[in-house]
C-alpha cells in the first residue's frame, strides 16, 4: 500500500426530504447566491423546495450555467458576487453547476489579476468563499470532493482546478431527485461513476486489499442497481444506492494508497472536444480498447475484477482478464451505451492522428498509471476504438 | 436505506515513516501536552520519533494513562493542562490514550462545575481543545471518530461521551508500529475491529447495498490478513491493511444509513467489569450465542454474510446462516481467542442473573437493533455463552 493523506470535511446530508434542511445549514445572516443550470429545477419542484428552505435569508439568483461550465458565464456570476456582496454560494444542480461554483468560490477570494490564472497556473485554493450544494444529478462526485473542470470556449481550453479549500461545506443528497432525470442522463451517470472507479482500480496490484474491495463494492452495487434505476427511477432503494455509489466513487477514499490511471478520461475528453459526444459515452468508447492495448500491464487487476465482480471462473488468468473486458462491454451495452466511435460518427477517420498531435503539442508524453502511454500509443488505442 | 448525516474532518496521514510529519501538523506556537500510556513507546522507538518531530515546540509530558482510561488519572492531566496553559493535546497510543485525550479535549473547555458531568449528563462537545494522535495500536478506530469511553473506578462506572468537536485534527498511522505489538494485543485488535463491523452489519436488511458491501470488504480483509499479521507483524502489506481496516471499521462510514446492534458490546462490557477479561475477548464470548439466540431476526444478514464472506454455498438460507456462525467461531479460534466464558473462569455460575440484574437496575430494557432484548433475554444469551 502506498502512503497517503485523507481529509474530507464535507458534511453529507443524505435521504428522503432532506432539501428542507438547507434552512439550518446556511449560515445565519448570509447573503446567498443561488446557482443553477438550464432551469430543469423549476420543472421538477426542486427550485420550489430550495426557495422555501431559504425563506429567511437574502438570496440572489444566477441561472443558466451550462454543461461543461463556461468561463465567460462564470465571470458574469463573479460580477454578481462582487456587486451584491455575496457571502455564501449555493449550487443546485449536477457536476457542472457544482464545478462552476467551485471556480467561483476560488475566484471570489482570488487576489491575482485575472481568475483564469487559477487554472493556467494551477493555483491550489486553500480557502475559498464557503459554498454548499443540493445535488440534482448523481454522476461526477463533485458534491464531496475539491476538484472542478472549467471550459473556456474562447481559447478552446478545458482545465482542472482544486485545492483543500474547495470542498463543499455541506451537500444535500435526496435520492428522490432521480425520479425526474431523463433516461439519457441516468445512463451517463451510471457510466460516469462506474468509470471513476475503474480509473482508480484497473492498474496494478499494490496490496491495497481494502481499497480494492471497496472499489469492487461500488462496481458491484452499480451493476446491481443500474437496470432498476433505468427501468424505474422512482425506485427509492435503487436510486439511493446509485446516488451514494456515485459520491463514494470519487470522494477520494478509494484512491488513497493506490495508483490511478485516468488515461481513459484524458482520451475521452478529446472525443467530446472533437465530436461533442457526451463525456460518459466517450469513456465507454475508450475503455475497452485501452484495456486491450494495455492488457499485459493490467491483467492482474483485470483478472481479479473478473473473478470478484463478474464471478468469472475457470480458464487461465489471461482468459479471465479478457473475459472481464468482454463483460464490461456487455454491461455498457446493457446500459444503452454504444462502445465504438463509429457508432457516434461516420467522420472518424484521422481522429487517432489528430489526438496524437494534440497530446504531442501539449507535451502529454506519458499517460496512465505507469506514465508510459506516449502519444503514438494513444493513437493506437483510439484507432482500436473506431 | 435510512437517512443519514456524515461529516468526518479528521486528517489521516497514513504510511511508512510518517511520524516525522508531526513537525508540520502541530500548530506553530502551540504548547503541547504529550499524552501516553504505560511507557511501551519508550521501548519501541516511537517516543524518540515523536520527540524529535516536536523539537521546535514547547512540550509538557503526561504518561501513565491506563487501559480503560481512568477519570482520576485524567483529572491529574487536566490539572497540568490548566497549570501549564496547554493549547494542543497530542495522544501517542492506542484507543485508551486517545479516548482519554478526547475527555481532556472536552474537559479543558468545559464550563460546568465538575467534568464528570460531561459523561453523566451526556453533554455533546461542539468544540474541544484541538488534539492530534499518533496511533500505536490498531483496534478501536478512535483515531478517526469522535467518541470515547471513560472509566471511573471510584463509582464503578464506565460511560461513553462524544460530540462533533471531538474528532482528532489529525491522526498519524504508521503501520510499522505493529511490528512491536505483543501477540495478545494483535489478537485483540483483530477481534475488536472484526466485531465493530459485525455490530453495524449483522442486523436486518434495509437495502443499504453499498454499506453492506463495504462492511463485507472490511471483514474479508481482516480475515485475509489476520494470519499474516499474527505470524509476522513486520509484514508491512498485512500490517497496513490491518491498520486501515481498523480505522474504517469504526469511523462512521459503514454505519451511515443502516441499523446498528451494539448489544454484544453492552454484554461484553459486563464480563470485563465482573472478571477483568480483555474487552476484545468478551466480544468473542458473547457473539456466537447472541447470533444463535437472535437467529430469526438476523438470519437474512447471517446468510448473506455466509455467502459473501465465507463463500458458503448450498443448503437452505437457514443452513447457510447457521454455518456462518460456525465459521465465525472457527475464525475466532484461529485468532487464538476462546469463545466460552468457562474458558476464562471457573466461577461463571450466576453471571447471567447478575448481568440481568445490572441491566434491569440501569433501566436498559431493550438492546439490539430492534431494541427488544430485555434483561431476561440478555440473561439467556449470557447463559448460552457459559
């Protein structure tokens, strides 16, 4: 097991009818900026629940934060924060709204010239403006971690940021919100959280026995509840396990003491940038060919995953490892998610070379848990995913 | 899944050679009270490592905190805290030293007449004197939770306390400390952590699918590493998984959203009080008869545990549930721990009636996850454990 540090101060309030607890969690005398996305919360009743719970504090609203939270939009929100002397931020939404709010938490106290420097200069925020979240879309785990990804269309950049000061003060997770999430978003959330676990697990063994079993626990739970969530999102038992699995998949715990891969995400981001494919679906495209290409390096963990999660028996270790990849692809298909680039676009020729060039230009010379996936290897993996 | 809240702000610093990080974790200008137990830390080198890391801060020492931390001793330490204007507490030890330090953290800021009221009046400490820990004995999980148990010999009381202000600011976990722990303490630590998980798991199903799997993960890990830890406590891979399992077994995570039992602990405490049997060993005495007596109420979870943890196949659900109890007893024996009261004392006649009377006198009318174990049922369980 590798050495590690773990500190996660976010207060989770989980369960039925918990949104009303906002009333006691927001600091007294706070001036709140309520941030949300495209307005679905006004249709599903969440907005009304939030406003009711905030009846006794001063609230300014800022809606319209887009998926892949956009710098220009966030700069408008930052202007409101300064103009209105906001003291507390409340994100009501999914990963995009929460990530955008983390940027604002950092930017509100940033003393440099231009807040974009937080991203380009990789500035870790030690203490941001305090914020809470009401999660409306389980997927990214942003509600219990301190990281965010921000997009700047103007310069075609998508950069990560974070720091110990960017954990939410609290996050309210009411699984009943899942009932009104469209099928496509549910599929994406299941895929996203499943891949978050794989990125922290499918590497090489370091005797992180408990971490491995925790990761397998989340994978097994997602596999168990996925068909139920998709069939009937009002199934509270399934919804609550789905929601809690998404949070636990990326709140830091299972990454402690073990190596991480994250190459699937790096390659997937490019497919979103080039073709506008949903983030979660790009992961389904890349994962199988990534595991096949890196089979030798990953076969120990692939076999363990196959044995424990998919109950594969018999054959050689290699057989079980390979069958585990096949089972994974079959699971993605069962989620209703296609796993080949050609399922999404006819215009895929040259994509592998384009991504190779982008990674070379950026100096990304070694992805993956061994930092040995050079751009020419990335090209091969993407080609296998056509 | 039941509704729950989770907030655990303790910073964990885990791994090889981490004790030296004390230097950066102790607040600058702090005046530190260094608390420890019987002095084993002076023999195994931990004391020297701690003192070296504290070279730049003012340190006062208080050794001699006994197992089952004793109120009278702690009151002497409290006197030192006031006399010396201490600002930060550092526990170097196992659960007893850490629990004692939690009491001092609360007592140092307590404004009432006598600090014992914190325990008798069940006062939740919202903000105590800040403290950190260096864990020398994995078992109780006290290094990452906010609870403590304090003993007062004078009045023969053993009471629990806690509150959100009693999480350690940081805890340093270096698995290398395990190398110098005596065999008996290792057995106890394995037993204690295993039972902590069982108390939060062996109840009835509430569709806490992920919680169940996390609990099973810890049980499986302890079962896997136990023989290695006992055979060779310098085996770092085994030691690190043992240590992390103990912490995760009682840091709150697996209890969230599911019922808890804790009747085994309640009954076990009486056996310690009556016969001086090690706490961990009392758990091994009570567990089998508790599960047999409450078989109908617990058989769903017993069967699931048998299937998933012990890989029991075939037979009826009842068969698998019963075999799971047998496997558990065999595991305790494999740890080198006896499971009958008569293994520890010849003077066991009348014990069940004595404990029944104690529970009746205290008004403990309903133990267990259904709060339905009345003192006469407790008597039957204890009798089965002779």
